[in-house]
């Protein structure tokens, strides 16, 4: 029988050891893993093994992002397709921090990315597009790189959020470069109004938390409404707590502070503690946790927050699109 590839996403590093113990040949990059199997039946067994392993860590396998790919299929051929030399040259320049070379190659990369964008839908190579935009993001780690208009690429990413929700994380990594731009905030608001997946909504709020200023007031109105909806799914609401902690007003922070004593969920408690950093009576809650010798994670979070010179709402890579970048 022909060999198969099993494509699996959203895994943790600990899975490597489990797969090695089962003599399963696999290749992993962050949370993207490929498992090589001799037969389709072996691939199915590998899926079962992965599901069982993940469950021991209270994790789930995303069925929407899992696929058995036969050798010789178009999808398999795409996996093996080599990227153009331009991307390899950029990788080398970025790795070696050769800013002169980066400045020379950067316009070529943007131009090439725009060519990829123009492909017809049936021919669109989203794997190549993602490879291009991620390299653009990495280039923005550097200071003194010539700036190029990326709005058309950003708009393409926004469109793909609808048609390729499973790629939301990658697309938003690019859009963080324009996190303060009105065209991004307007489009994300329209997406939030629709029936997006809860995990996709979480990632969108995460980007909006990183924004320095919310220029679309409708986003704030939506956040205020959803955070007060007790029946709204908790995962997204926890991110909205933090969003309103940073971008909301005194009434929002007061509302969340009053919620804390009645909140049972550990994740919600943690999100509220982060959200009230700028609440004037925050120490009333923070000190109550310290006095009660509460959960050690919550206690360490409070201790960390209290020593901050300025509030922090997300653990982000501050090098990207900032002044604190590679020299």
C-alpha cells in the first residue's frame, strides 16, 4: 500500500517523546506536526495515539486541522514544494542580521507577495502566502529598515480570516503590524459581529488588546455588551475583560472588580486581576488575595502586577513593530 502523511496541528512539545516511544517518524515545527505512516490504517492508529496522549494533558485534537494525506495527491505535492530562492535568501539575511541585504531584498519580497495574492482562488497558494507574510513580520524586528506600504497585503489577510479561519493566528501575526490602523479595526469589528469561532474571537481580541488606541468606537460598544452577557462563552469573555481593562473606562473596571468576589473560574479570576491594573481601588482585591494565601498562581500574578512600573496586559513580543528591535 502507498505511504500516507498525517497532518496534525495544535500539539505540545511533550507529544514528541510519546511518538518516539511508539516508533512513529514525525516532523514538527512549533505546534504543526507531520507523522509519516506506511498505510492509511497506520495513520488512523497514529491519530488515536495522539488523541489519547493529548487527553492526558487535558488537550484536544482539532479535527478541522487534521488530515490524512496520500502520497501523490495534490496536497502532498504542495507539502514538498520548495519555496523560491528569494525566501531562502531572506532567511539567511535575517538569521545573520545583514540589514543592508534585508533592505535590498525587502521590496522584492513585498512585490512577490503581491504577485502571490493575485492568483485566482483555485490556484492560490496559501502556504506560500503565509511563508511570505511571516518573513515580512520577521523583517519588522529590525530598526532602520526602509518602510513599504503593506496595506494591500493587510487587506488580503483580513479577507482570508473569513475563508481560512484555521489560519487566523498566522494572519493576525501580520496584522499586528497595523494594529492601530482604522482599516484593520473596522474589518475586525465586522468579523466579530458575525458568528466567528470562539477561539478565533479570542485571537482577535488578543490583537485588539495590543492596539495602542481603539479608533473604532463600535468595538468598545460591542465589548461592553458582551462582557456583561453572563451567558457569553467564557474563553472569549476572559479576553474581553483584559481588553476593557486596557481600553475601557472607570465604569468597565468597576464592573469587573465587582465581579471578582463572585467569580469561580480560575481563568476568569486571572483575567479580571489583569484587567483591573488601572482601577483605583485595585489594591483592595489584590490585598485580599495576599491575606488569604490564595492560589499560588493568583498570588504570584498579584505580586508581579504590583511591582510593574506600567500596566501590562498581554505577553507579546515587544520587538515586533516597535522601537525595541534588532540594531
